[in-house]
C-alpha cells in the first residue's frame, strides 16, 4: 500500500480517480468530459490516493476553509475505497494522511459529515481517531442546476 498526495501535474491520475469512484449523478462517465484542472490549481483543495500493485484503489479529498477571524480548518469531503481492499486499513491510511497534512499546514481541525446509516464510514473515522461531535447535525442543500 502506498499513499501519496496528488500534485498539480496529476491530471491523468485525477481523471482516473473520477472514473473509478465518482458517479456524477449516475451519468455514464465514458461520455463525460472530466476536467480536474480547476481542482488541481486550487491550493486549498487536497487529494490523496492509495495504490497497491494493481493501481489506484482509494482516494480522499477535501478543502481548507478559513474563518473570517483566521482559523483554518479542513473539510474532509469524500473518502472512497475500492471494494476489494475494504477492511484492510486503506481508508484509515488515507484519513490519517489527510489529517497529517492539515496539521502540517496549521489547521486547527479536520471535520467530516457522514450518516449513522454508513457503518463503514463510522468505523473508518473512529479507527483514525476521529471524535464524534455530540451535537445533532442537520444539513441543508441548495441545488443550483
């Protein structure tokens, strides 16, 4: 298992990750033009991939958020691990790399939203030493398309 941060020149790698893990509203990705450049060019966007002998088998990505008072936090937006390597520490390794990066750049917190109906996510975030927030969370969404 090898975890590494995606860099600005990793256009093909991010395209591959999108085709492997992102359903883009269940569209057929063979017909979708994927353009990772806006993500890759944003300094506050961070992605790590995990690879094994067969290639990419997981990814985590998120974004640095800055409070108006200056506090910096990281939103862990998405974690995906291929079915054939689940429950083998790949997800925890990705989360740990993401958290280590946030710590290294001076963030005060990493946070993620998930559902109680997602036991794999709950187990992964707990195994990576995440602490469950005791407050009840409610999320609102504004669809813009």
